[in-house]
C-alpha cells in the first residue's frame, strides 16, 4: 500500500509488525463476533425458556435436551457456555469501550483546560488529579462499585471515575507543550473564545499520546470489570460478562468441571493481550524515541 497520507503511512508501518497485525485482526474478529452474538450464538443465555437445569454443568461436546451440541459444555444454570462467552464478550466490550470513551472525554478536557488556564485553576485541578493517582485504580473502582451498586452504567461510572485521571495527566502534559507554541499564541491574539482555542486547536494536537493511553485503559477497563464481577460487585447475575462466567464456575474447579471457568478465562486473556499488543505498536509508532 502506497500513499502520501499520514494515515496510510501509519498503516504501512503498522502492518510491518506481523504480531501487531495479527492482534489487530483478532480484535476486529472478536468485536465482530460479539456484535453478531444474537445471530451466531447457538442459544440466548438471557432467555430462561431456552435453559434446562437438567443440562447444568455438562462437559464439552454434550448433546443437550434442546437438541444441539454444547461444544464448550454448560454452566451451573444450564447455559450453553459458547453462547454465554459470545454474549460475555459483548458485555465486556460494551463496558470497556464505554468506560474508555467517557474517561477519555472527561480526562482530556480537564487536562487541557488546566494547562490552558494556568495559575490556581491548574494547580487545583492537577493536585486533585495527583491525589487520585496516588491510589490504585482497582481500589477506587471497588469502593465506588460497592457504593453505587450493581448495574452496567453504575459499573461504567465507577470505572470512569477510577481511570479518567490517567487521561488528564497525559492531556495536561501534551497541552502544556502546545500552549507555548506560536500557533496557539496567534489564535489567542484573535477574537476566538478560550473554549474554541482549547477544543479546536490544542486538544486535536494532543490526540497521539491520548490514543495510546486509550488503548491501554480500554484493556484495563475490561480487566477491572471482570475483577469486580468476579467479586460480586460488578454486573448482576443476569448479565453473563466474562468475569461473571469465571466466578460462576470457580466453585466447581476442584470437582473437575474446569470448563465453566477456564474457557471464559481464556477468552478474557486473549482479548486483553490482543488489545495491549495493538496499543504497544501504536505507542511505538507515535513516539519517535521508541522506534527501532
């Protein structure tokens, strides 16, 4: 692929790393399968009428009472595990992408505004951000999830609150460097409003490092969701996220029914590793000091 466009050049360099390309294609495939889960899944794990308790905890390859083969076995509720994993990927991706997007918007805005405003406003915002960054994100997410209760949007709110500070710190550093450049000084000498200068001129030039942080934080959001759901503080039992599926089968591990937890765990690990590999390649390309 040839072209003078920066995006095309970026893609040309990206595909040179076969591991990153394979990870990217895997992420695309997982997102596509998760989006089509209601069509491709053998069973709807939300439909109680399609479940049979007599099929609970059956091993992989078992032919259930509904007439189809449970290729990955069933869980304690009699749900087809392959279907539950496909729906679980869908739920985990929804939570991870929503949390990453909202944390990006909130954190990038705060960081850019702090760098542009300067003075006491900058000092107040960044000292608060530094204070939050001194606590582990998992600890904040645990406390907030316990306070807000179970639910998809309650969990997203907890994850955004625990993670937006990473975007704010990155955006502040990039925006502070942009604030001193000539094009910003020229924009400030015009009748343009401060809001327009921040969102039209400064923030767009801060996107490269923020994109790198976004890929990492989406993967972290998926991992945090799985952790909170495993601990019973994330999604309710009616939402078959990957973390909830792992938790549902954990008590049966010692009895030999490994598939209930192992297969969702493998799906979770593959998804997180693939996203991180893509993020690592994007980071290497956007940071000249990391290029080989």
